[in-house]
C-alpha cells in the first residue's frame, strides 16, 4: 500500500533515505545523522556498512552526528564546529582528553 512520506515514522523515512543512497554525483558519502530514528539492529547494520565502505574502498565518510555511539564506532577523527567556527580537528582520543580535562 502506498503512503505519503509524511505518514511514515522517522525510522521508516530514514530507512527510505538509506535505501535511496547518496546522490549519484557525490564522490564521498556525507550522511547527516544517519542513524536517528533507527532501531538498534538497523543502527548496527548501518554502522557496519559505513565502516566497510570506508575500509574496503578507502572511501572517506564525513559523518554529522550528535550520537557519540555513532561517532565512536564509525570515526577515527573528529571535527567540532561551534556556530561556524572550527573548535577542534583531532583524533577521538585527543577529543576525549580535551573534553575530560575541561578544555571546553
């Protein structure tokens, strides 16, 4: 049965976006909050897929997310931007040290 996208749940809409894939003109995927609204199983599958994509093809994945779980499982490096200003560009280990040291 066909339903308008507005009637789908957030998780269903995200699954549709994932299935549609990145724009054909994109050289590197840039998922924006890709796991928001997904259940635990779908979230893990998407994280695994992004990791495989990055490692198998040497593809750079630029992930925008507030989900620290996604960041820790997908990224090796973090760039923190606050109101358009670059705050930090470092490894996740350095980000943790800076944050825990109260540099923020």
